[in-house]
C-alpha cells in the first residue's frame, strides 16, 4: 500500500535526522553517504552544532548554514 509506505518513509526520515544523525560531525549529502564535516573543511568550532548540507548543484557550497534554529528542529524530531 503506497500510503503505508509513504508513512514509513516519513517516520524513518524523522527517526534518522532526529535521533541517529550526528550534525556535529556529519554532512547531509545526496551523493555521498557518511560524509564528514572535516572531510570538507567545514568545521566551525564556534558553531559546531550547526547543520551542514552539501549543495547538489555546487558540492563546495554548505547550504545548511542557512537553517534557522536547527537544534530546536532536531529536538522536535527526536520525540
């Protein structure tokens, strides 16, 4: 059933990004799983908590820095 499958995908998405994904060390990337911030030299010690998202159009661009209140969003996902 496609509705059940979509619900499972959404549930897994929230579980992964809310509980399993370590935004302090990892980068969200559609092309490279398990990409680390240090591999891209995107480690900013003053914003270690910030979400890093690799742009699919320009892999050198961290578009995650534009995410507002990432910690609050992650906290909501974790329930």
